[in-house]
C-alpha cells in the first residue's frame, strides 16, 4: 500500500461504555476512544504491542498491508 504524502493513523473505538467516563488515549500513530475501562485498556495494549512489533521490524504503518495489520492486531490482542 503506498500513501505518498499521507500519514497513516489507526483509530480504535470502544462502544461498550456504560459508566459515563470519557476515555481517550492518543499517540503519534493511533488514538483509542471510548469503551469500558477493560475494553479501552485491551485496545490500547493491543495497538501499543502492534506498533512495537512494527518498530522492531523496521516497518512504518504506511508500509503494512491491511491483511498483515489485521493479523498483527489479532496476534497482539490480550487473551
């Protein structure tokens, strides 16, 4: 996937918030918004570990194919 001049960014939305808290975690390459405390924490951990994996491999988010990104996110989702 080539995205010359564009920056790739992940946005995660948690839709199971019943406690009324507004949760937002922002970083350079992603933003996680909403969700219950547990959901928000799981999504954040998943994305952080995925970004660390890409960093170790020397890959930018822009260089990862959608299927590969899906697989990485799935692999790094806490059990």
